[in-house]
C-alpha cells in the first residue's frame, strides 16, 4: 500500500510546475540511499506520510460526491426551468453543503484523516476543541511538522541540480543532431550538396550522445552521493565504478533503455492538463525502477575494491553500448513524431522530471 500511494503522490507532484523537480529529487534520493548501502526500508523516506496523504485525498474526494451531486442537480434544474424556485433551492443547498463539507473534512483531517473520521464528526469533541486556542496552536505545529518532514526544498533542489546537469551534458549532442536533421530539411536546391557535411554533423552528434549516455544516469546518482553539483563532471569515478561492476552497469543501462523507449509514444500528442497526471503515473512507474537499478549498480561497485578482468568488462560493455545505440536511434525518430519536435532530443524523460510534457 505504501508503494502504491508513493507512486501516486509522485505522479501528481510531477505534473505541478516547479514542484515537479521534487519528484525527480525523491527518486534520486532513494537511488542514492541504495547506492550507499542503507537498509531497504530506509531507502524510501516518507512512505507512511505518502500513504496518509493519498488516502486522505481519496476520502476527501468521496466525501465531496454529495456536494457534486446536488450541484449537478441544480445545474440540470436551471437548464430545464431557468429562474425557478426549484432550481434556486438546489443552488442554495449546494452552497450550504459545500460550506459544511469544508468544516466536516477539515475537522476529519485535524483528527487524523482516517476513514472513520469522515463518517462521524464527533460533535461533542468538536465543540470542546474548536474554541480552544491550544487546538489551533496544535494544528499549526502539526502542519509545520508535516511540511518539514516532506523536505520539499531539498528534493526540489536535488531534482533541479540533476536536471541542470543532465541538460548541460545533453546540450551539445542534442544541438548537433538537431542541426543535422533541420539542416537537411532546409538545405537549398541550387545545386550545392551540404548533405555530406550535415551527415558528418549528425554522426558526430550521435556518437557524442552515445558517449554521454553511458555515464549520465550514474553521474546523477553520484552527484547526490557527493552532495555537489560539480560531481556531475566526475567521469573518472563512474569509469572506475564500471570497471569494478561492469555487469551491474550493463543490466541497469539495458533496463533503462527498455523502460524509456515505450514512453515516447505517450508524448506524441499534447493532452489536456487535467489528464497529465494519468500519463505521469506511467512515467513514474517506468522511471523509478531504473533509478533504483542505477543505485544498485553503483552499490555493487562500492562493495568491490579491484576491477574485474578486462575480458568481462568488454563482454558487459558490448550489450550496454548496443542498447544505447538503439536508444539514440529512437531519439532521431522522436524529432519527427513527438509534439515537441526537435526539443524532444534534449528533453529526455530518462534524466529529467518524470512528466510527459515539459513545454507548457
């Protein structure tokens, strides 16, 4: 139940501008804890809080149904008999129910937000509590403790730094690929032949993208472990870690590619903002395990002190780079299929917040 609620909460957070960095930050923090060898139960902080928040939100939605129903009846009555007393009664009743719902649900959340708190309002306790100043101070303290426990500032900062680092790494390869693709479409038809030059630029962009993707997912976790943005440039640390655990790196990268590619069709067309959390749910479900696998691969490398034999390193490197080459091929196709166009080559959901649409 905690895992389900955590995924749902991360999906909703991923669709909120600015706050969506916290969704990426949380996944990287969990992967970092795995990389540092922390107990598995400690690698998903706030699981119980996420469970309470999601369940409370579900209870709030269910308790709102009567208000919604009366409001809909009032709207229908107004359509059938505009200005009638019958329709006016429904509208007034809907407003009264909405005010009662605010008081009812607020009191239920104050008591803990359990399902039974929404069924019975405990009127005697309500009358004893609502007029006490200590109750309002307690509510303020509990609200502040909840905000602090979420660590939103830290997670947003973590996700923002990881996104900036990823964009910096991807910028040059993406620009080269975009220039090659757009240049071919806009080349003049006056007898000149720039296709060879553009093809060379495209090849250079594909190779540089392939080179960057070998290390980028591991650099993001390494940055969290070190707590410094400049750790995103520490390629030597990732290269040495690969030498100690090449097969773990291979598994993590192959799974990342396999789970990233199926998400690209979900970005073909833009959808209403009200439905984006549904797509974000798939992005979190597919991307969260890849982050955890990357953390596991780094953990495997930290438990070993010596590099494995060069033969096994090469054997693991071949499927790893092969999967990356397939992924780069899909990036070329993304320019012609996704609604963001060429920007999709830079805005890769495998390394940015798990939301299907970045451009608002």
